[in-house]
């Protein structure tokens, strides 16, 4: 068991709502008609807060259900990046001083305030900031444990 009291824990999740692209609900059962309530949930794998497994990008055959919590926990650097254009590429120079201090096995969390667009479904999904090829290669070379992008 992991003792979370030893760590500073950051909840990065967003609550699902009908405004989030790729998420919807519908009534499956009602108390009046069926004697109990139930809801159908339809969730696209990239809806809202989510984690991509290596399988998603054909890095390996590891799927999301094969991860253990400890594999996504550990030291993380928070980098704030200003987004000035749609589909902005996040570059190595956006890491600033963190690039010099980073150690293999650390994680990166890139905070861009993009989550402010979460209820603007098309913009949030289609115009989000993206990792540049150079930054992706830097992450591999520096053995980034986990990369989180808002």
C-alpha cells in the first residue's frame, strides 16, 4: 500500500459533463418504469482527463489496464507554458531551467491553461497544444517517466 501522506498529491482530473467532447449520458432505466435508476455512459477514449497507454502510439503492447499506480507516481516538474496560437507546438525550450535540472525517471507536467477551453468541445479537442517531434525525442532521450499535458 502506498502511503500518500508522504507526498504532495495533485488531482488533475476534470469532472465529466455533457459539454465535454466525447462524453454523453442517456437514461437506461428509471425508478418509475423499472424499479431502479441506471444511466448509459458513452465515453470516447480521449474525452476529458485521460491517460494514453504505450499501445495507443504503438510504443509497446502495454494497455492502460496493465499499469500499476506506482508506475504513474513520482517526482514531477511543473512547467507553465503560455499558449499563443491554436495547435501550438510545445518545444524543448518551453521547459526552461527544468531541462537542465531534469533527471531520468522524473515526470513532466505541462500546464498551459488549455483546460479553460474544456467546455468548448471542438476547440478543446481540435486546436489543443501538441508535443513537437523535438520535445518527444528529448523525452525519450532523458527517460521521462510520464508526460502530462493539460
